[in-house]
């Protein structure tokens, strides 16, 4: 008895579905009108391209009704159609809720059409449609799921493409390879003005346990775009006030920050990145902030490691005749004396020794190197050589 009822129900369903298929243009008009009336997002879509929207609705209805007549033969085509609609609507930015609402409206319209046609042609058969109602609505639910999956997958792909494009644009700015024609796009993607004033900060040490990220190295409410590199993170920072207020002097232990000078426009960010990297090389291993504008002589040394090594070897190489511990004492004394502005008394207090001890060590340095620390040229060269030595041996001053 059940199989007979099902067979009769399918007969009634197919008869009504064939009529709907023949009347597909009118059915499409009705669904487009319902979408315009009930769904604002589709109203906008119709106003933007009425022909494309009508064709999309027509294809979807055709596949749906054909699936009622031949579930196996029409299944794959119907699924491909629904997937394409979900993907294309995601690309166009139509809200997913609106797309799903449209599919359910279509399902309701088809079901009502089946009922109306059966009521017109054979009213006594309307009761048989109850036996296929669940199949019709299962089809609608299945295709709503297909649409949602396509929509979300396309959204993820679009987000990945946007993020990758932003990364490429930021990388080109920082590398100095960005084309002038790309600057407006870069400004929009990074949400930064093309002609603003900028500094670049290079940050290391924020990936260690306990650190909260590179953003914590900056003052609050700073407009910045971060770009993560292999060894360091670079921030393109918009200067809207005092540049010195952008980065605090004190940093968490192990966090090193190099800050470039101010440059004009995104076109100069590549130059600023090089300056920030140079400042980072001057930063102590223990952590802190180095602003390039405050360390220009040292930056000159750091910008050319080969010349820095040659300068250190020429000015400090003669100390190699000493025992390593003795050479270290002379270097520490020299560095402390320079840090104390050439005051032997202050250097002695800092080194916990007598003033004459400091002077004797300085004289020993002069004897070994043939330099005279009273002569300005020798003093400048010695200072730069010591800076080069510290850069080449960073763990010594960690």
C-alpha cells in the first residue's frame, strides 16, 4: 500500500513539475519580484544588473525543478549551479543571509506552484503531495548548505588574497621596490595616507615567551601597519605629533627597537626601513630603544660592516699582543672614559678604581696603538673603532 501511495505521489509531483518547467519564465519573474519586495540586498542587486539577476534565478529554478523530475540525472548540475551562486554572491559582497533567504523563497514558490497546479488540474490529488513534501524541503535544505559552504570558502579565499596583497604591498614599500603607480593602492590597503610623515620601527625579541607582541613596544593609539619578517617585525608608523613619543625608551627585557628618522610619504618608507635596521643593529642585546637620529656617528659605522671591521682592526688590533683579560680591561676603561665625557675622575668612580689607574690605562692604549687621545682626529677614530668593535662583538655588551 505504501509503495502504491508513493508511486501516485511521484506521478502527481512530476505532472505538476512539468507544468512549472514549461512556465519557468513567469515563475522566474515572480521570484525576482518577491526578492525585490522582501530582501533589500537583492533589491540592490536587481537595480545594479537586472538581467544577470534574472538569469541567475532562472537557472536555479530550472535546475531545482529538473531535479524533482530526474533526481539522479539533474543532481550534479543543480549542485554546481548552487555552488556557483554562493561563490559569486560572496565575491559581490551580497550578505549570506540574503542569499539563503532567496533560496528559501524560491523553495516556497516552487512548492506553492506544485500545490496550485495540482489543485487546478486534479484537486483530489493534492493530498498526495504530502508524501513528497519532505523530499522537496530536504532538497532546499541541501542546497542552502551547498550555497553556505561555497560562500564561506570563497570568503576565506578572498580574505587570503586580500591579506596576501596587503603583505606584498607592505613588503614592496619596506624594500623600496614599490612603484609610484602602486602607492594609492598601498595607502588604501594599509589604511595610511600616501603623503603623511612616517617613521619605521624595527623590533626584535617580541616573539619570546612572555612578550605581548610588537605593538607593545609602541606608545598607545599609534597608527601603524606591521609587517612580519624572518628576524624582525617592521612597523610603518604614521607621525601625527612628536616623533620621540612614538616609542618609549624603556622596553621589556630582551626587546630591541630601532627607530628611523622621519620621512615624507609612503614612497620614502624603503629608505626609512634601512635606517631602522641600522638603528636596530646599534641596540644592545639586553634590549632598549635606539633612535637613529641620536646615534648618527655609530650608524655610519654600522652601515658598512666591512669598513667597521677594518677600522676596529686598525685602531684596536694592536691590543691583540696583550692577554685577553688585559685587553678587555683597556677596552672597558676606554669605553667608560668616553661615556664620562673624558673625565678620568668620573670614570674611576664608575670602574671602582683610582683616577691615576684610569689615566695609566689610557696612556697604555696610546703607547700600544700610537694614537693620542688629546688629538681630535685620533679621538674620533678611536671612538668609532670602539663602536665598531662593540657592533662586531654584541654579546660582550649584552
